[in-house]
């Protein structure tokens, strides 16, 4: 072949080389079109709202690759349902294009419970929704404030801040309803532990004000009350009265105080605790 080329005039060799180059270029372009399917486009179908398996099958049958891009949780949508797709439906793309899907999670993620106690009802409601929870029941309890969160609970059980709960859990709130118009006898808390007195007061809507501890108290909830304000009796010997929602200040010590049983007041009408 080389001998044939060398026996020809130079211009013939140049023309032959040019023709050969053109043929090679056409062959390369043709092969590229074959392998890349140049010019062949497909319309992406809508798979939003379908389950992942249904969407994957539909897309792959039409020549698309499928990949899960993200998963989020919506309690109003069934698990594994496609929430978003990219590219969007009806877009024209090349065959073999990858379609990315965002699907709904099958299990709700855990969310850390915030501290709502002390917030206004309006702020607590905003925080509940921001954390992905739902508003549950709202109960009112007499207190010196109004519409302030006193307690947060799930299914009737108090929930401490920092507890992990499934997203979508219903958070119930106990709110302050302001002082009650009903007068109650001031209970005699002397000799009770902090925990015992707290449980007793919560039943009638009375709460603790300030708590003063004697030196040496290390276990505050089990410390004993030795004094209170207002006291059980008035200076003239009658049982003191208090409204639900008001507070009692207490003084605590490590030793259980000894009651003076000889100081029983004849005017105690039995309405005290």
C-alpha cells in the first residue's frame, strides 16, 4: 500500500488522505450518535403521589435511571410515597437520564421535646408546630397567671424537656387560668416533705412560691417543711383562707419537725387539710 502511495503524485496522496480523514470523522460521529442516542429525548412522566416501587417501575420501563435523593416525614401522607421528583414531570430529557426522588419516610424520626413550661400559650403553640409535633388537648388550672404553660404531657403523662418523641406526637398543655374565685383553707404543711406537699397542693390548684432551705439540705425534694407563709392559722386563731392559683412560701430542713399537739386550735372547723 505504501508503495502504491509513493508511486502517485503528491496531490493524489493529499486528496486520498483528506478523503480518508473525512470517512473516519463520519464513522466517529455515527458511532457517537449510536452510543449516546443523540437527538433522542423522552418526556418525564409524573410519579408524584405514587409509591416508590410504582414510580421506579414506571420510570425504568421508559428508559430512565432512578435514585432516591432525600426522605422526609409527613404524617398526612402514606409511607414510601413520592413527594417530589427532579427533573419535573413533562420535561424533555435524554434517554438514560437519572430521575431523583424525594419519598415519605416509613418511620417518623425522633424529635427532642423542648421546654414549654413558662411560655405563653401562643408561643408554645408555635414551638410545637416548629418541632413537628401536633397540638393536643389544653386544660386549665387555677394559677396567679393566665394562659401560661404549667405542664406538658403526651397521652396523659408529663414529658420532661430533652425527651425524644416521634415527630407528629400530640402535645397536651396545662395552662394557667388565673386565680379562682373560690376560697380554700390554707393547708398545714408542717412536717411534710417537699414532694408530699407539692402533690397535695396540686390537687386544689395551689403552688409553691419561694422555698428557703436551712444549711445542710442536699435533697430538696425530700426535705421537711418546718414553716410556711401564709400559715395555717391566722393570729386570732382562725384557719387562714387562700384562693386557688395563689402560692405558699415554705421553709425546709433535713429533720422532720415535731408537732406541738397541745396547740390544737379550737376554732379549726375541720375545713383545713
